[in-house]
């Protein structure tokens, strides 16, 4: 499980639509997922999509730490060929960063409740509903599979800040 280099904004792999994975049970997919989890944890991050390690394939890994999941903790999860369905039109603003865009954070609108589907490494179908930070992480990572960066989702680039300057912010603007 090597820690792999993370592709940075500007690398064309981050703007491509990733290819579906034909067989989630293929041992090569399992090795890829293990490498992605090792890379995510080393970064440290809460999610990683295969294009971020220069693999244009439809697989993401993510986790939701208890302290960020509004009491909900989600262990390391692998999702192959994920699909997202919004369960509401409601969106909320939240601060996001990205391992492929180091040193920046932005206020990004995301659906507040989603259903996501995909497959595990055993080939079993996974279907879950998510809200809050859990929903935000999944949406962010699936965007990577479609060549979308969080900057593309921002409504106002005045809310793009250098991470080390975030201490100047009193509170996020109250809008959605």
C-alpha cells in the first residue's frame, strides 16, 4: 500500500471524465483502493478520488471522522462507480478544501441530503442516504470523477481564502 503522489490543479487528469470500472472484484481494483486509502490517510484527508492519483477510473474512498460528522462516524469506505441522487433541492454553504488544491479553502454550496449508490470491492451494491458533512464529502469526491473541482461550484470567489488566513474570518456568510 504505497502512498502515491497527488495530482494538483492544472494536471489534465483532474478535468477528464473518469472511466467506469467493469469489475469491482478485480484484485487490481482492490490494490488501487488500498493505495488510495493509504494516500488519503497520509495526506491527511477525508476523501480521495482515483483521478487525484492520476488514475482516471470511477472509484472514490472517503471517511467521516466523528468530530466532523455531526455525531455520525463513517469508517474508511470504498465506492466503485458511484452515482449521486439529491433528495432535496436545499443546498447549504460549507468550507471545503482539496488535496489537489493545497493551501486554499472555499465556501461551496452542496445538496444537504443525497442518496448515493455504487459497489463495494466484493461486488455488492451499496446504497446509502447521507446528510451534512457526509453528503458534502461524497459530492466533492464524485465531482472529481466528472472533472469538476470545488472551485467550479463556488458562487462567489470572494469566499476563496488561503488556509493560513482563515483565522481572520469571524463566521461564514449566512446564505444558501
